[in-house]
C-alpha cells in the first residue's frame, strides 16, 4: 500500500508550508507532510516513544488533542515522514510563540523530534529539522530554539544550530498533571 495522498487527509495545516526543497531531498519511497487527524493509526505514538515515555490516551483523546492544537491559528506545526507502507517513521513539531518584545516578534520552539529506530542515520532527523526551521522562518520567527541532551548536540550542530545559554526545568508534582482535554 503506498502512502495516502495529502488531498485525502485531514491535515493540521496546509502542506505547501513545508519547504519544497526539503520534500524534494527525501528518497522516493518516503513522504513528508503535516500531521493528519488519522495518524494515531499510522504509529504516531510509537515513533514518539523512542524519545520518551508515551502513555497512550486512546484514539478519541488523541484526536481531541489534534483538534485543540489545530484550533490555535498559526501556532502548532506538527509534521511526519511516512514510508511506502503509510507507516510514520519520523515526527517533529514547531510551536510559534507570540511576544510583546522585538516589535511583537515570534519565536519558533522545536519540540518532540523522533525518528523510528529502524530509520535512524538516514538523514530523516535532518529533514524534519530543516522543514520545521523553514516553517518557523517563513512564519516570521526571528529565531528558532530547542532543548536537547548533550549527546544530541552534534546532531543539532549538523542541522545548523549552535549552543546558547542553559535550560532550566521545574517538574510539577504528580497531582497537578491531570489531563485537561
Ligand atoms: C536524534 C535523532 C532525531 C537524529 O535523527 P537521525 O535521522 O538518526 O539523524 P540524521 O541521519 O538526520 O543525522 C544528520 C547528521 O547528524 C549526525 N548525527 C545524528 N545523531 C547524532 C549523534 N547523536 N551524535 C553525533 N552525530 C549525530 C549524523 O551522523 C548525520 O551526520 P552527517 O550529515 O555528517 O552524515 C534520532 O536519532 C532520534 O530520534 N533519536 C532518539 C530520540 C531523540 O533523542 N530525539 C531528539 C530529542 S532532542
């Protein structure tokens, strides 16, 4: 089964927003596109689980989250790469933050980058980052930033990023983590 054409999918944002040169750089049997409302069934969570712990909320809650993200205009851009069998093999998101400073500037935050173990080392991570950086820059963001482990610094340097400042985190206690769908 080949991958489902974009026109037959309910997508998070218009596929034209993914830079054409990134689409063209992928091998013929792979396709990059926005996340679709049916991607729960194409292994979206399974690919994300190479990154961290993923708790499966079930399809209805997954779709509700998709719809909530899409309802925020020009804010969430989640993308996927699918293989020839229509299975998701790579994922990533850029979130556009609106600011009061820098002339009401915007900043792109890259989040949740993951490539299926069987497909790592084939430049799919690079293509995801190039696509998300392109979306961020074309949206008018004056910078695109992300957090990563020390072991992934060389990967992001290969993608054109440089190390800047530090990340700080404060995790909420368990009781504050109730899902609010
Ligand atoms: C990190 C990850 C996204 C990289 O994706 P990938 O498709 O395997 O990497 P690519 O093939 O696109 O790599 C691009 C370049 O970066 C290099 N690279 C990738 N990961 C690297 C690493 N950890 N250390 C050093 N170099 C690395 C590659 O060798 C390649 O270099 P080249 O252009 O000289 O050949 C992927 O391995 C992954 O999903 N890891 C688990 C989840 C994770 O850590 N996500 C990132 C969260 S911040």
